[in-house]
């Protein structure tokens, strides 16, 4: 949508085609955070993205990101605000910032989008009673009633219902972009799957959808998301299936497949925007604050910890999958005690409220009055789990995790409990009953795809562009490489490279 908006405002005639009956894809499901700093983030991005990403692409992201934000604010009803204190995901790395760089959409009055509210794709999880919850709010809500800001946030949100229906996070982002397209006269055709690309006179010249064809005078920008919902592609490239993704249902890798058929190179196909997730009966739940809050730890089948639980979600799953060491840590369990359950929101469930029976029936959740009983229930050696908990409780008392450094990073602490001393991420597991929750390597979508250059042109293995073909978002291999710079590091680049593709077409 950003690409089409930029194309329209640069004098081109654009059309967006969308296979679903609703628009917005994963973007509408998302938190809507955008990581779009300027060139001052160069050292940091180089550190995060690593050597697999061409420096010219990193530079292009940083050179144009702020311009994209300003462009979108100018041509849509969207306004963006800083998410205060949400750190870069590696704030202690060279150039990283503990105060963060993420922005998010301000709540958007649904009346600003008119009829397009009817066809907006649903959020991943709707806030109760239509409350307008932002990313900033989520942080405080996760703390239950532990902090004055938590209570204030809950009261303000409850009252905000009387201010009319407002969209937040990815709902606001997708709807705001759609509104900008309507203003610019760009059609968005729903229920219109791209089924093929036609080549003519040596370049990509048309898009097919069933029997219909759109001739592309300048070119085609593929922005059809990743392949998180394509079982065959996931098995081929990742040795995993589709059941643990929270990406949009329509993201079956069509753009990647069609680009490959035209000779494009693929990169990072074994990667995803991973995150430890609860395989709940109604679908996976992507854990954010749940791993950072005190009174919780993670173990594998040996009953031992294996990771800094509070590390950024992509990094935790890299360890779960054994990507660097060759030793996976699956199954994984999140172990918690009663204090944790009494204090904090858990997977959207208010503190102290009973957890659904079906979670226990499905084996996703286990409960026991002793650590040994819990170990027996999940099939890990009881004496090992006991040792792990005892050692961890020592760390909680001293405030130092000597094994994995949990709470050392400002990122870990962001979702910790500020009232927990001395370390906001470390609290003892001492009060029964204890819980264990299964954790699986889930994802927000895949991040490998078509190789592109700094103008978002799709490239062949020899580095030559496929004439007339561009890609942005998860259809392209990410400018973040195997890393994740900060909240918004998928959507910020997706919008920027869509914008750059349109500029290139306009030129
Ligand atoms: C719960 C959740 C929270 C997230 N939070 C954030 C966040 O705060 N910040 C961030 O940066 N990222 C976040 N992400 C990740 C981010 O949402 C995605 O990486 C991003 O939306 C991908 O954008 P995209 O344009 O590539 O794909 P999408 O937004 O998924 O759009 C792709 C569209 O293409 C359509 N399509 C697919 N195939 C075809 C076809 N053949 N023909 C026509 N249309 C087709 C799909 O139906 C879809 O609508 C989150 C994701 C989720 C699920």
C-alpha cells in the first residue's frame, strides 16, 4: 500500500490487488510499530544485519526511512508517535539505543476511513470491549496492577471507549494507508489473487488473476507477504510446518514462487520473524512480556535452563532450534509460580483468573503443587528441575543471572516488573501451585525471499535485475538479515522498500 501510494503521488497509475476479501494482511494483525531511524543508526544496523545484507540496502533504509514516515503522514490520516523507552533489541551493541527508536500510529478514529472499515482484516487479538490499546499501553497492562501506570492505563482505556471507536497498532496502520489510497484514487481490488506474471519485450509486463490481466506499463511490485502459510515451502526450507505462525492466512509465498520462476535468487529462506509461542487450542499465542516477568524461567526436556528467557524473541527461537550450536532445545517449557500468576497478565488472561481447562486437557498447560510433581507431569527429571529452580532462586535473590545474564540488557528490563528488586526480570519461583506451559518456535511470518537491491529491484543470482520486477516486505529477503533491530524492524523496511520501488518506477 505504501508503494502504491508513492507511485500515485509520483504521477503513476497504480492498482493494488489482494487475494483475500479483506485488506491488510499481517500488517493489520500486527503491533504496527515502525523502526525507521536515520543514518545515525548505521553502526547499529550493520551489527544487527551482519554480512549477509548488502551495505547499500542498509544505507537505503536509513537514508529514506524518515522520508517515508513524513510522506505517509502527509498523504494519509496517520500520525506517528514515539514509543517511549522501548529499547532497540540490542541496546548495548555498538550504536544501540536504550531509549529506542520505535514509533507507532496514534489511535485513528474509525470515521476517518469510512466504508473501508468493513473490509479491514481483523487484528491478531482484539482488545476487550473495543478498547484502543497501543503498544505503549500493552507494556503497562502486562503488569496487572503492579504499577500505578498499569492502573491508570486500565482506567484510561476503559474511559476511552466513550470517545468513539478508534483503531490502534496494525489496524490503524493498514486502515490509514488504505484511506490514503482512496484519497489518491488508487483502486484496491479484493478477492483478486495474483495467479501469474507475464513477460513481454524482455520485462515483466503484466499480472494475471484467473482470467483477468493487468498490463504494467512500468512494472510490478510484489508485496504479497512471506510463505508462513505454505506447508510445502516451510518443510522444504525450514523443516517446520505452518501450525505455529500468527502471520496472515493469505501469505502462501506466491510472490516468492513467481519471482523464482522468473529466475530470481532467494536468500534467508530458513529464517522467520521467530518468537516463542504457546500452542494454545485456538491457535498460537506469541509471547512478549510473559518471558520477561519475574517468577518465570524456561527449561528444555533435560529440566535445565538453556537461554536468557527475556532476550529478543528471534534470538530465543534461534537457541530453541539450535541454529548456531546444532543442539535444539525442544520441547521447551515456561515454568512459573503462583506469585507470577497472581500478579501479571498471562496470554491476555487477567491475573488471578482461572486458566482455561482446555489448555490443561491439550497438554499445553500443567499445574502441580510441587516442583517435582510438575516435572513428572511434563516428563523432565524432577531432581534436575528442582536444582534449576533452586539455582535460579539464588539469582533472583542476588539480582544477577550468572548463567545467562537475564535482566542485564535494557531490552530484557523493558517488559520486566519495575517493582521487582534488585532485578526486574528475576523473581523466585517459590509459591505453589507451579505451572508449566509448552513453548514452541512460532513466528510473525517468514523473512526470507527474493533477493533485491537498494532500489527494491528483484535480482538474479548473477546480480542482474529481473526487468520490471520489484519486491518489498516479506516477499523479499529481509534487510535485517538474521537479526531484528527493534520493534518495527519488519514493517519499517517493508514500507521503505515499497516506497523506493515506486520512486524507481517513477524515474
Ligand atoms: C501479531 C503480529 C504482531 C506484529 N507486530 C509487528 C510490529 O509491531 N512491527 C513490525 O515491524 N512487524 C510486526 N509484525 C510483523 C509484520 O506484521 C509483518 O512482517 C508485515 O506485516 C509483513 O508485511 P508484508 O507487506 O510483507 O505482508 P502482509 O502485510 O502480510 O501483506 C501481504 C498481503 O498479500 C496478500 N497476498 C498473498 N498472496 C497474494 C496473491 N497471490 N495475490 C494477491 N494478494 C496476495 C495477502 O493476503 C496479504 O494481505 C507483527 C506480525 C504479527 C502477526
